[in-house]
C-alpha cells in the first residue's frame, strides 16, 4: 500500500482535503509536512495549505511553536459552507490562473481573427471603390492587400480550429 501512495500523484485539492481533515483536530505545520512528505513535495504541500486556507483552515497565533511552526485548526462552519467547491478549478490558485490565462488567450485569438476579417473587408471595399474611380494602380494595391489579409484570416481560422 505504501508503494501505491508513493507512485500516486495527488492534486492540490486532494492534498488540501487531507490537510483540512488533519486540521479538524488541530495540527502543526511541521506535522503536515511530515505526514504528507511521502506523497507530495514541500512546494505542493505549501500550495495545498494556501488552498486549504480558502476553505476554513486558519492559524492560531498563540499556539505557534518555534520548532513545529504554525498551529492550524479548521473553521468547521466555513468548511461545510464551501466544501462543495473544494475540488472546483475556480478555486485552485495557480491551476485556476492557468484556466484563466487559457480563456484570455482564446478570447484574444478570436478578437484577432475578427479584426483581420474586418481589415480584409475594409481593404477589399476600398480597393473596389478606388479601382472603379479610375485609380487602377492604387486599387490593385488595395485589392492585393485585401487578398493577402484574407489568406491571413483563413490561416488564423484554421489554427484556431486546431487549438480548439
């Protein structure tokens, strides 16, 4: 069983769940590290502690020990109220930041595609207008730019479909 725990990788929310369970009776920070060290790195445990603070984990300042560190307890009412959201990606700190960054990137790509399409239509309309006014060389240049922009727009659309 110990080998299964060592090879299994726990998520931040799963580690937070374990920390919150430990804090229900009270626990020192160093005890958390000792208990979870076989299954997670210190950095992961620190992230899980920060995550657990959002769900009812709090420190008791007057019980701080110089060797064992901060003493944590669980605010049971806050935990009960927020328990349903413990494993939600919206509450995962850095993981949630990743989701947010990906969402922003997708929105930026969509804006870029719509701007390129608008420029293509603007250039094509201007090219046709200028061409029909008798300025053939300028009209040809605008229509060529419109064609290049349309090609760029199509390439962007294809990359956007691949990324979805």
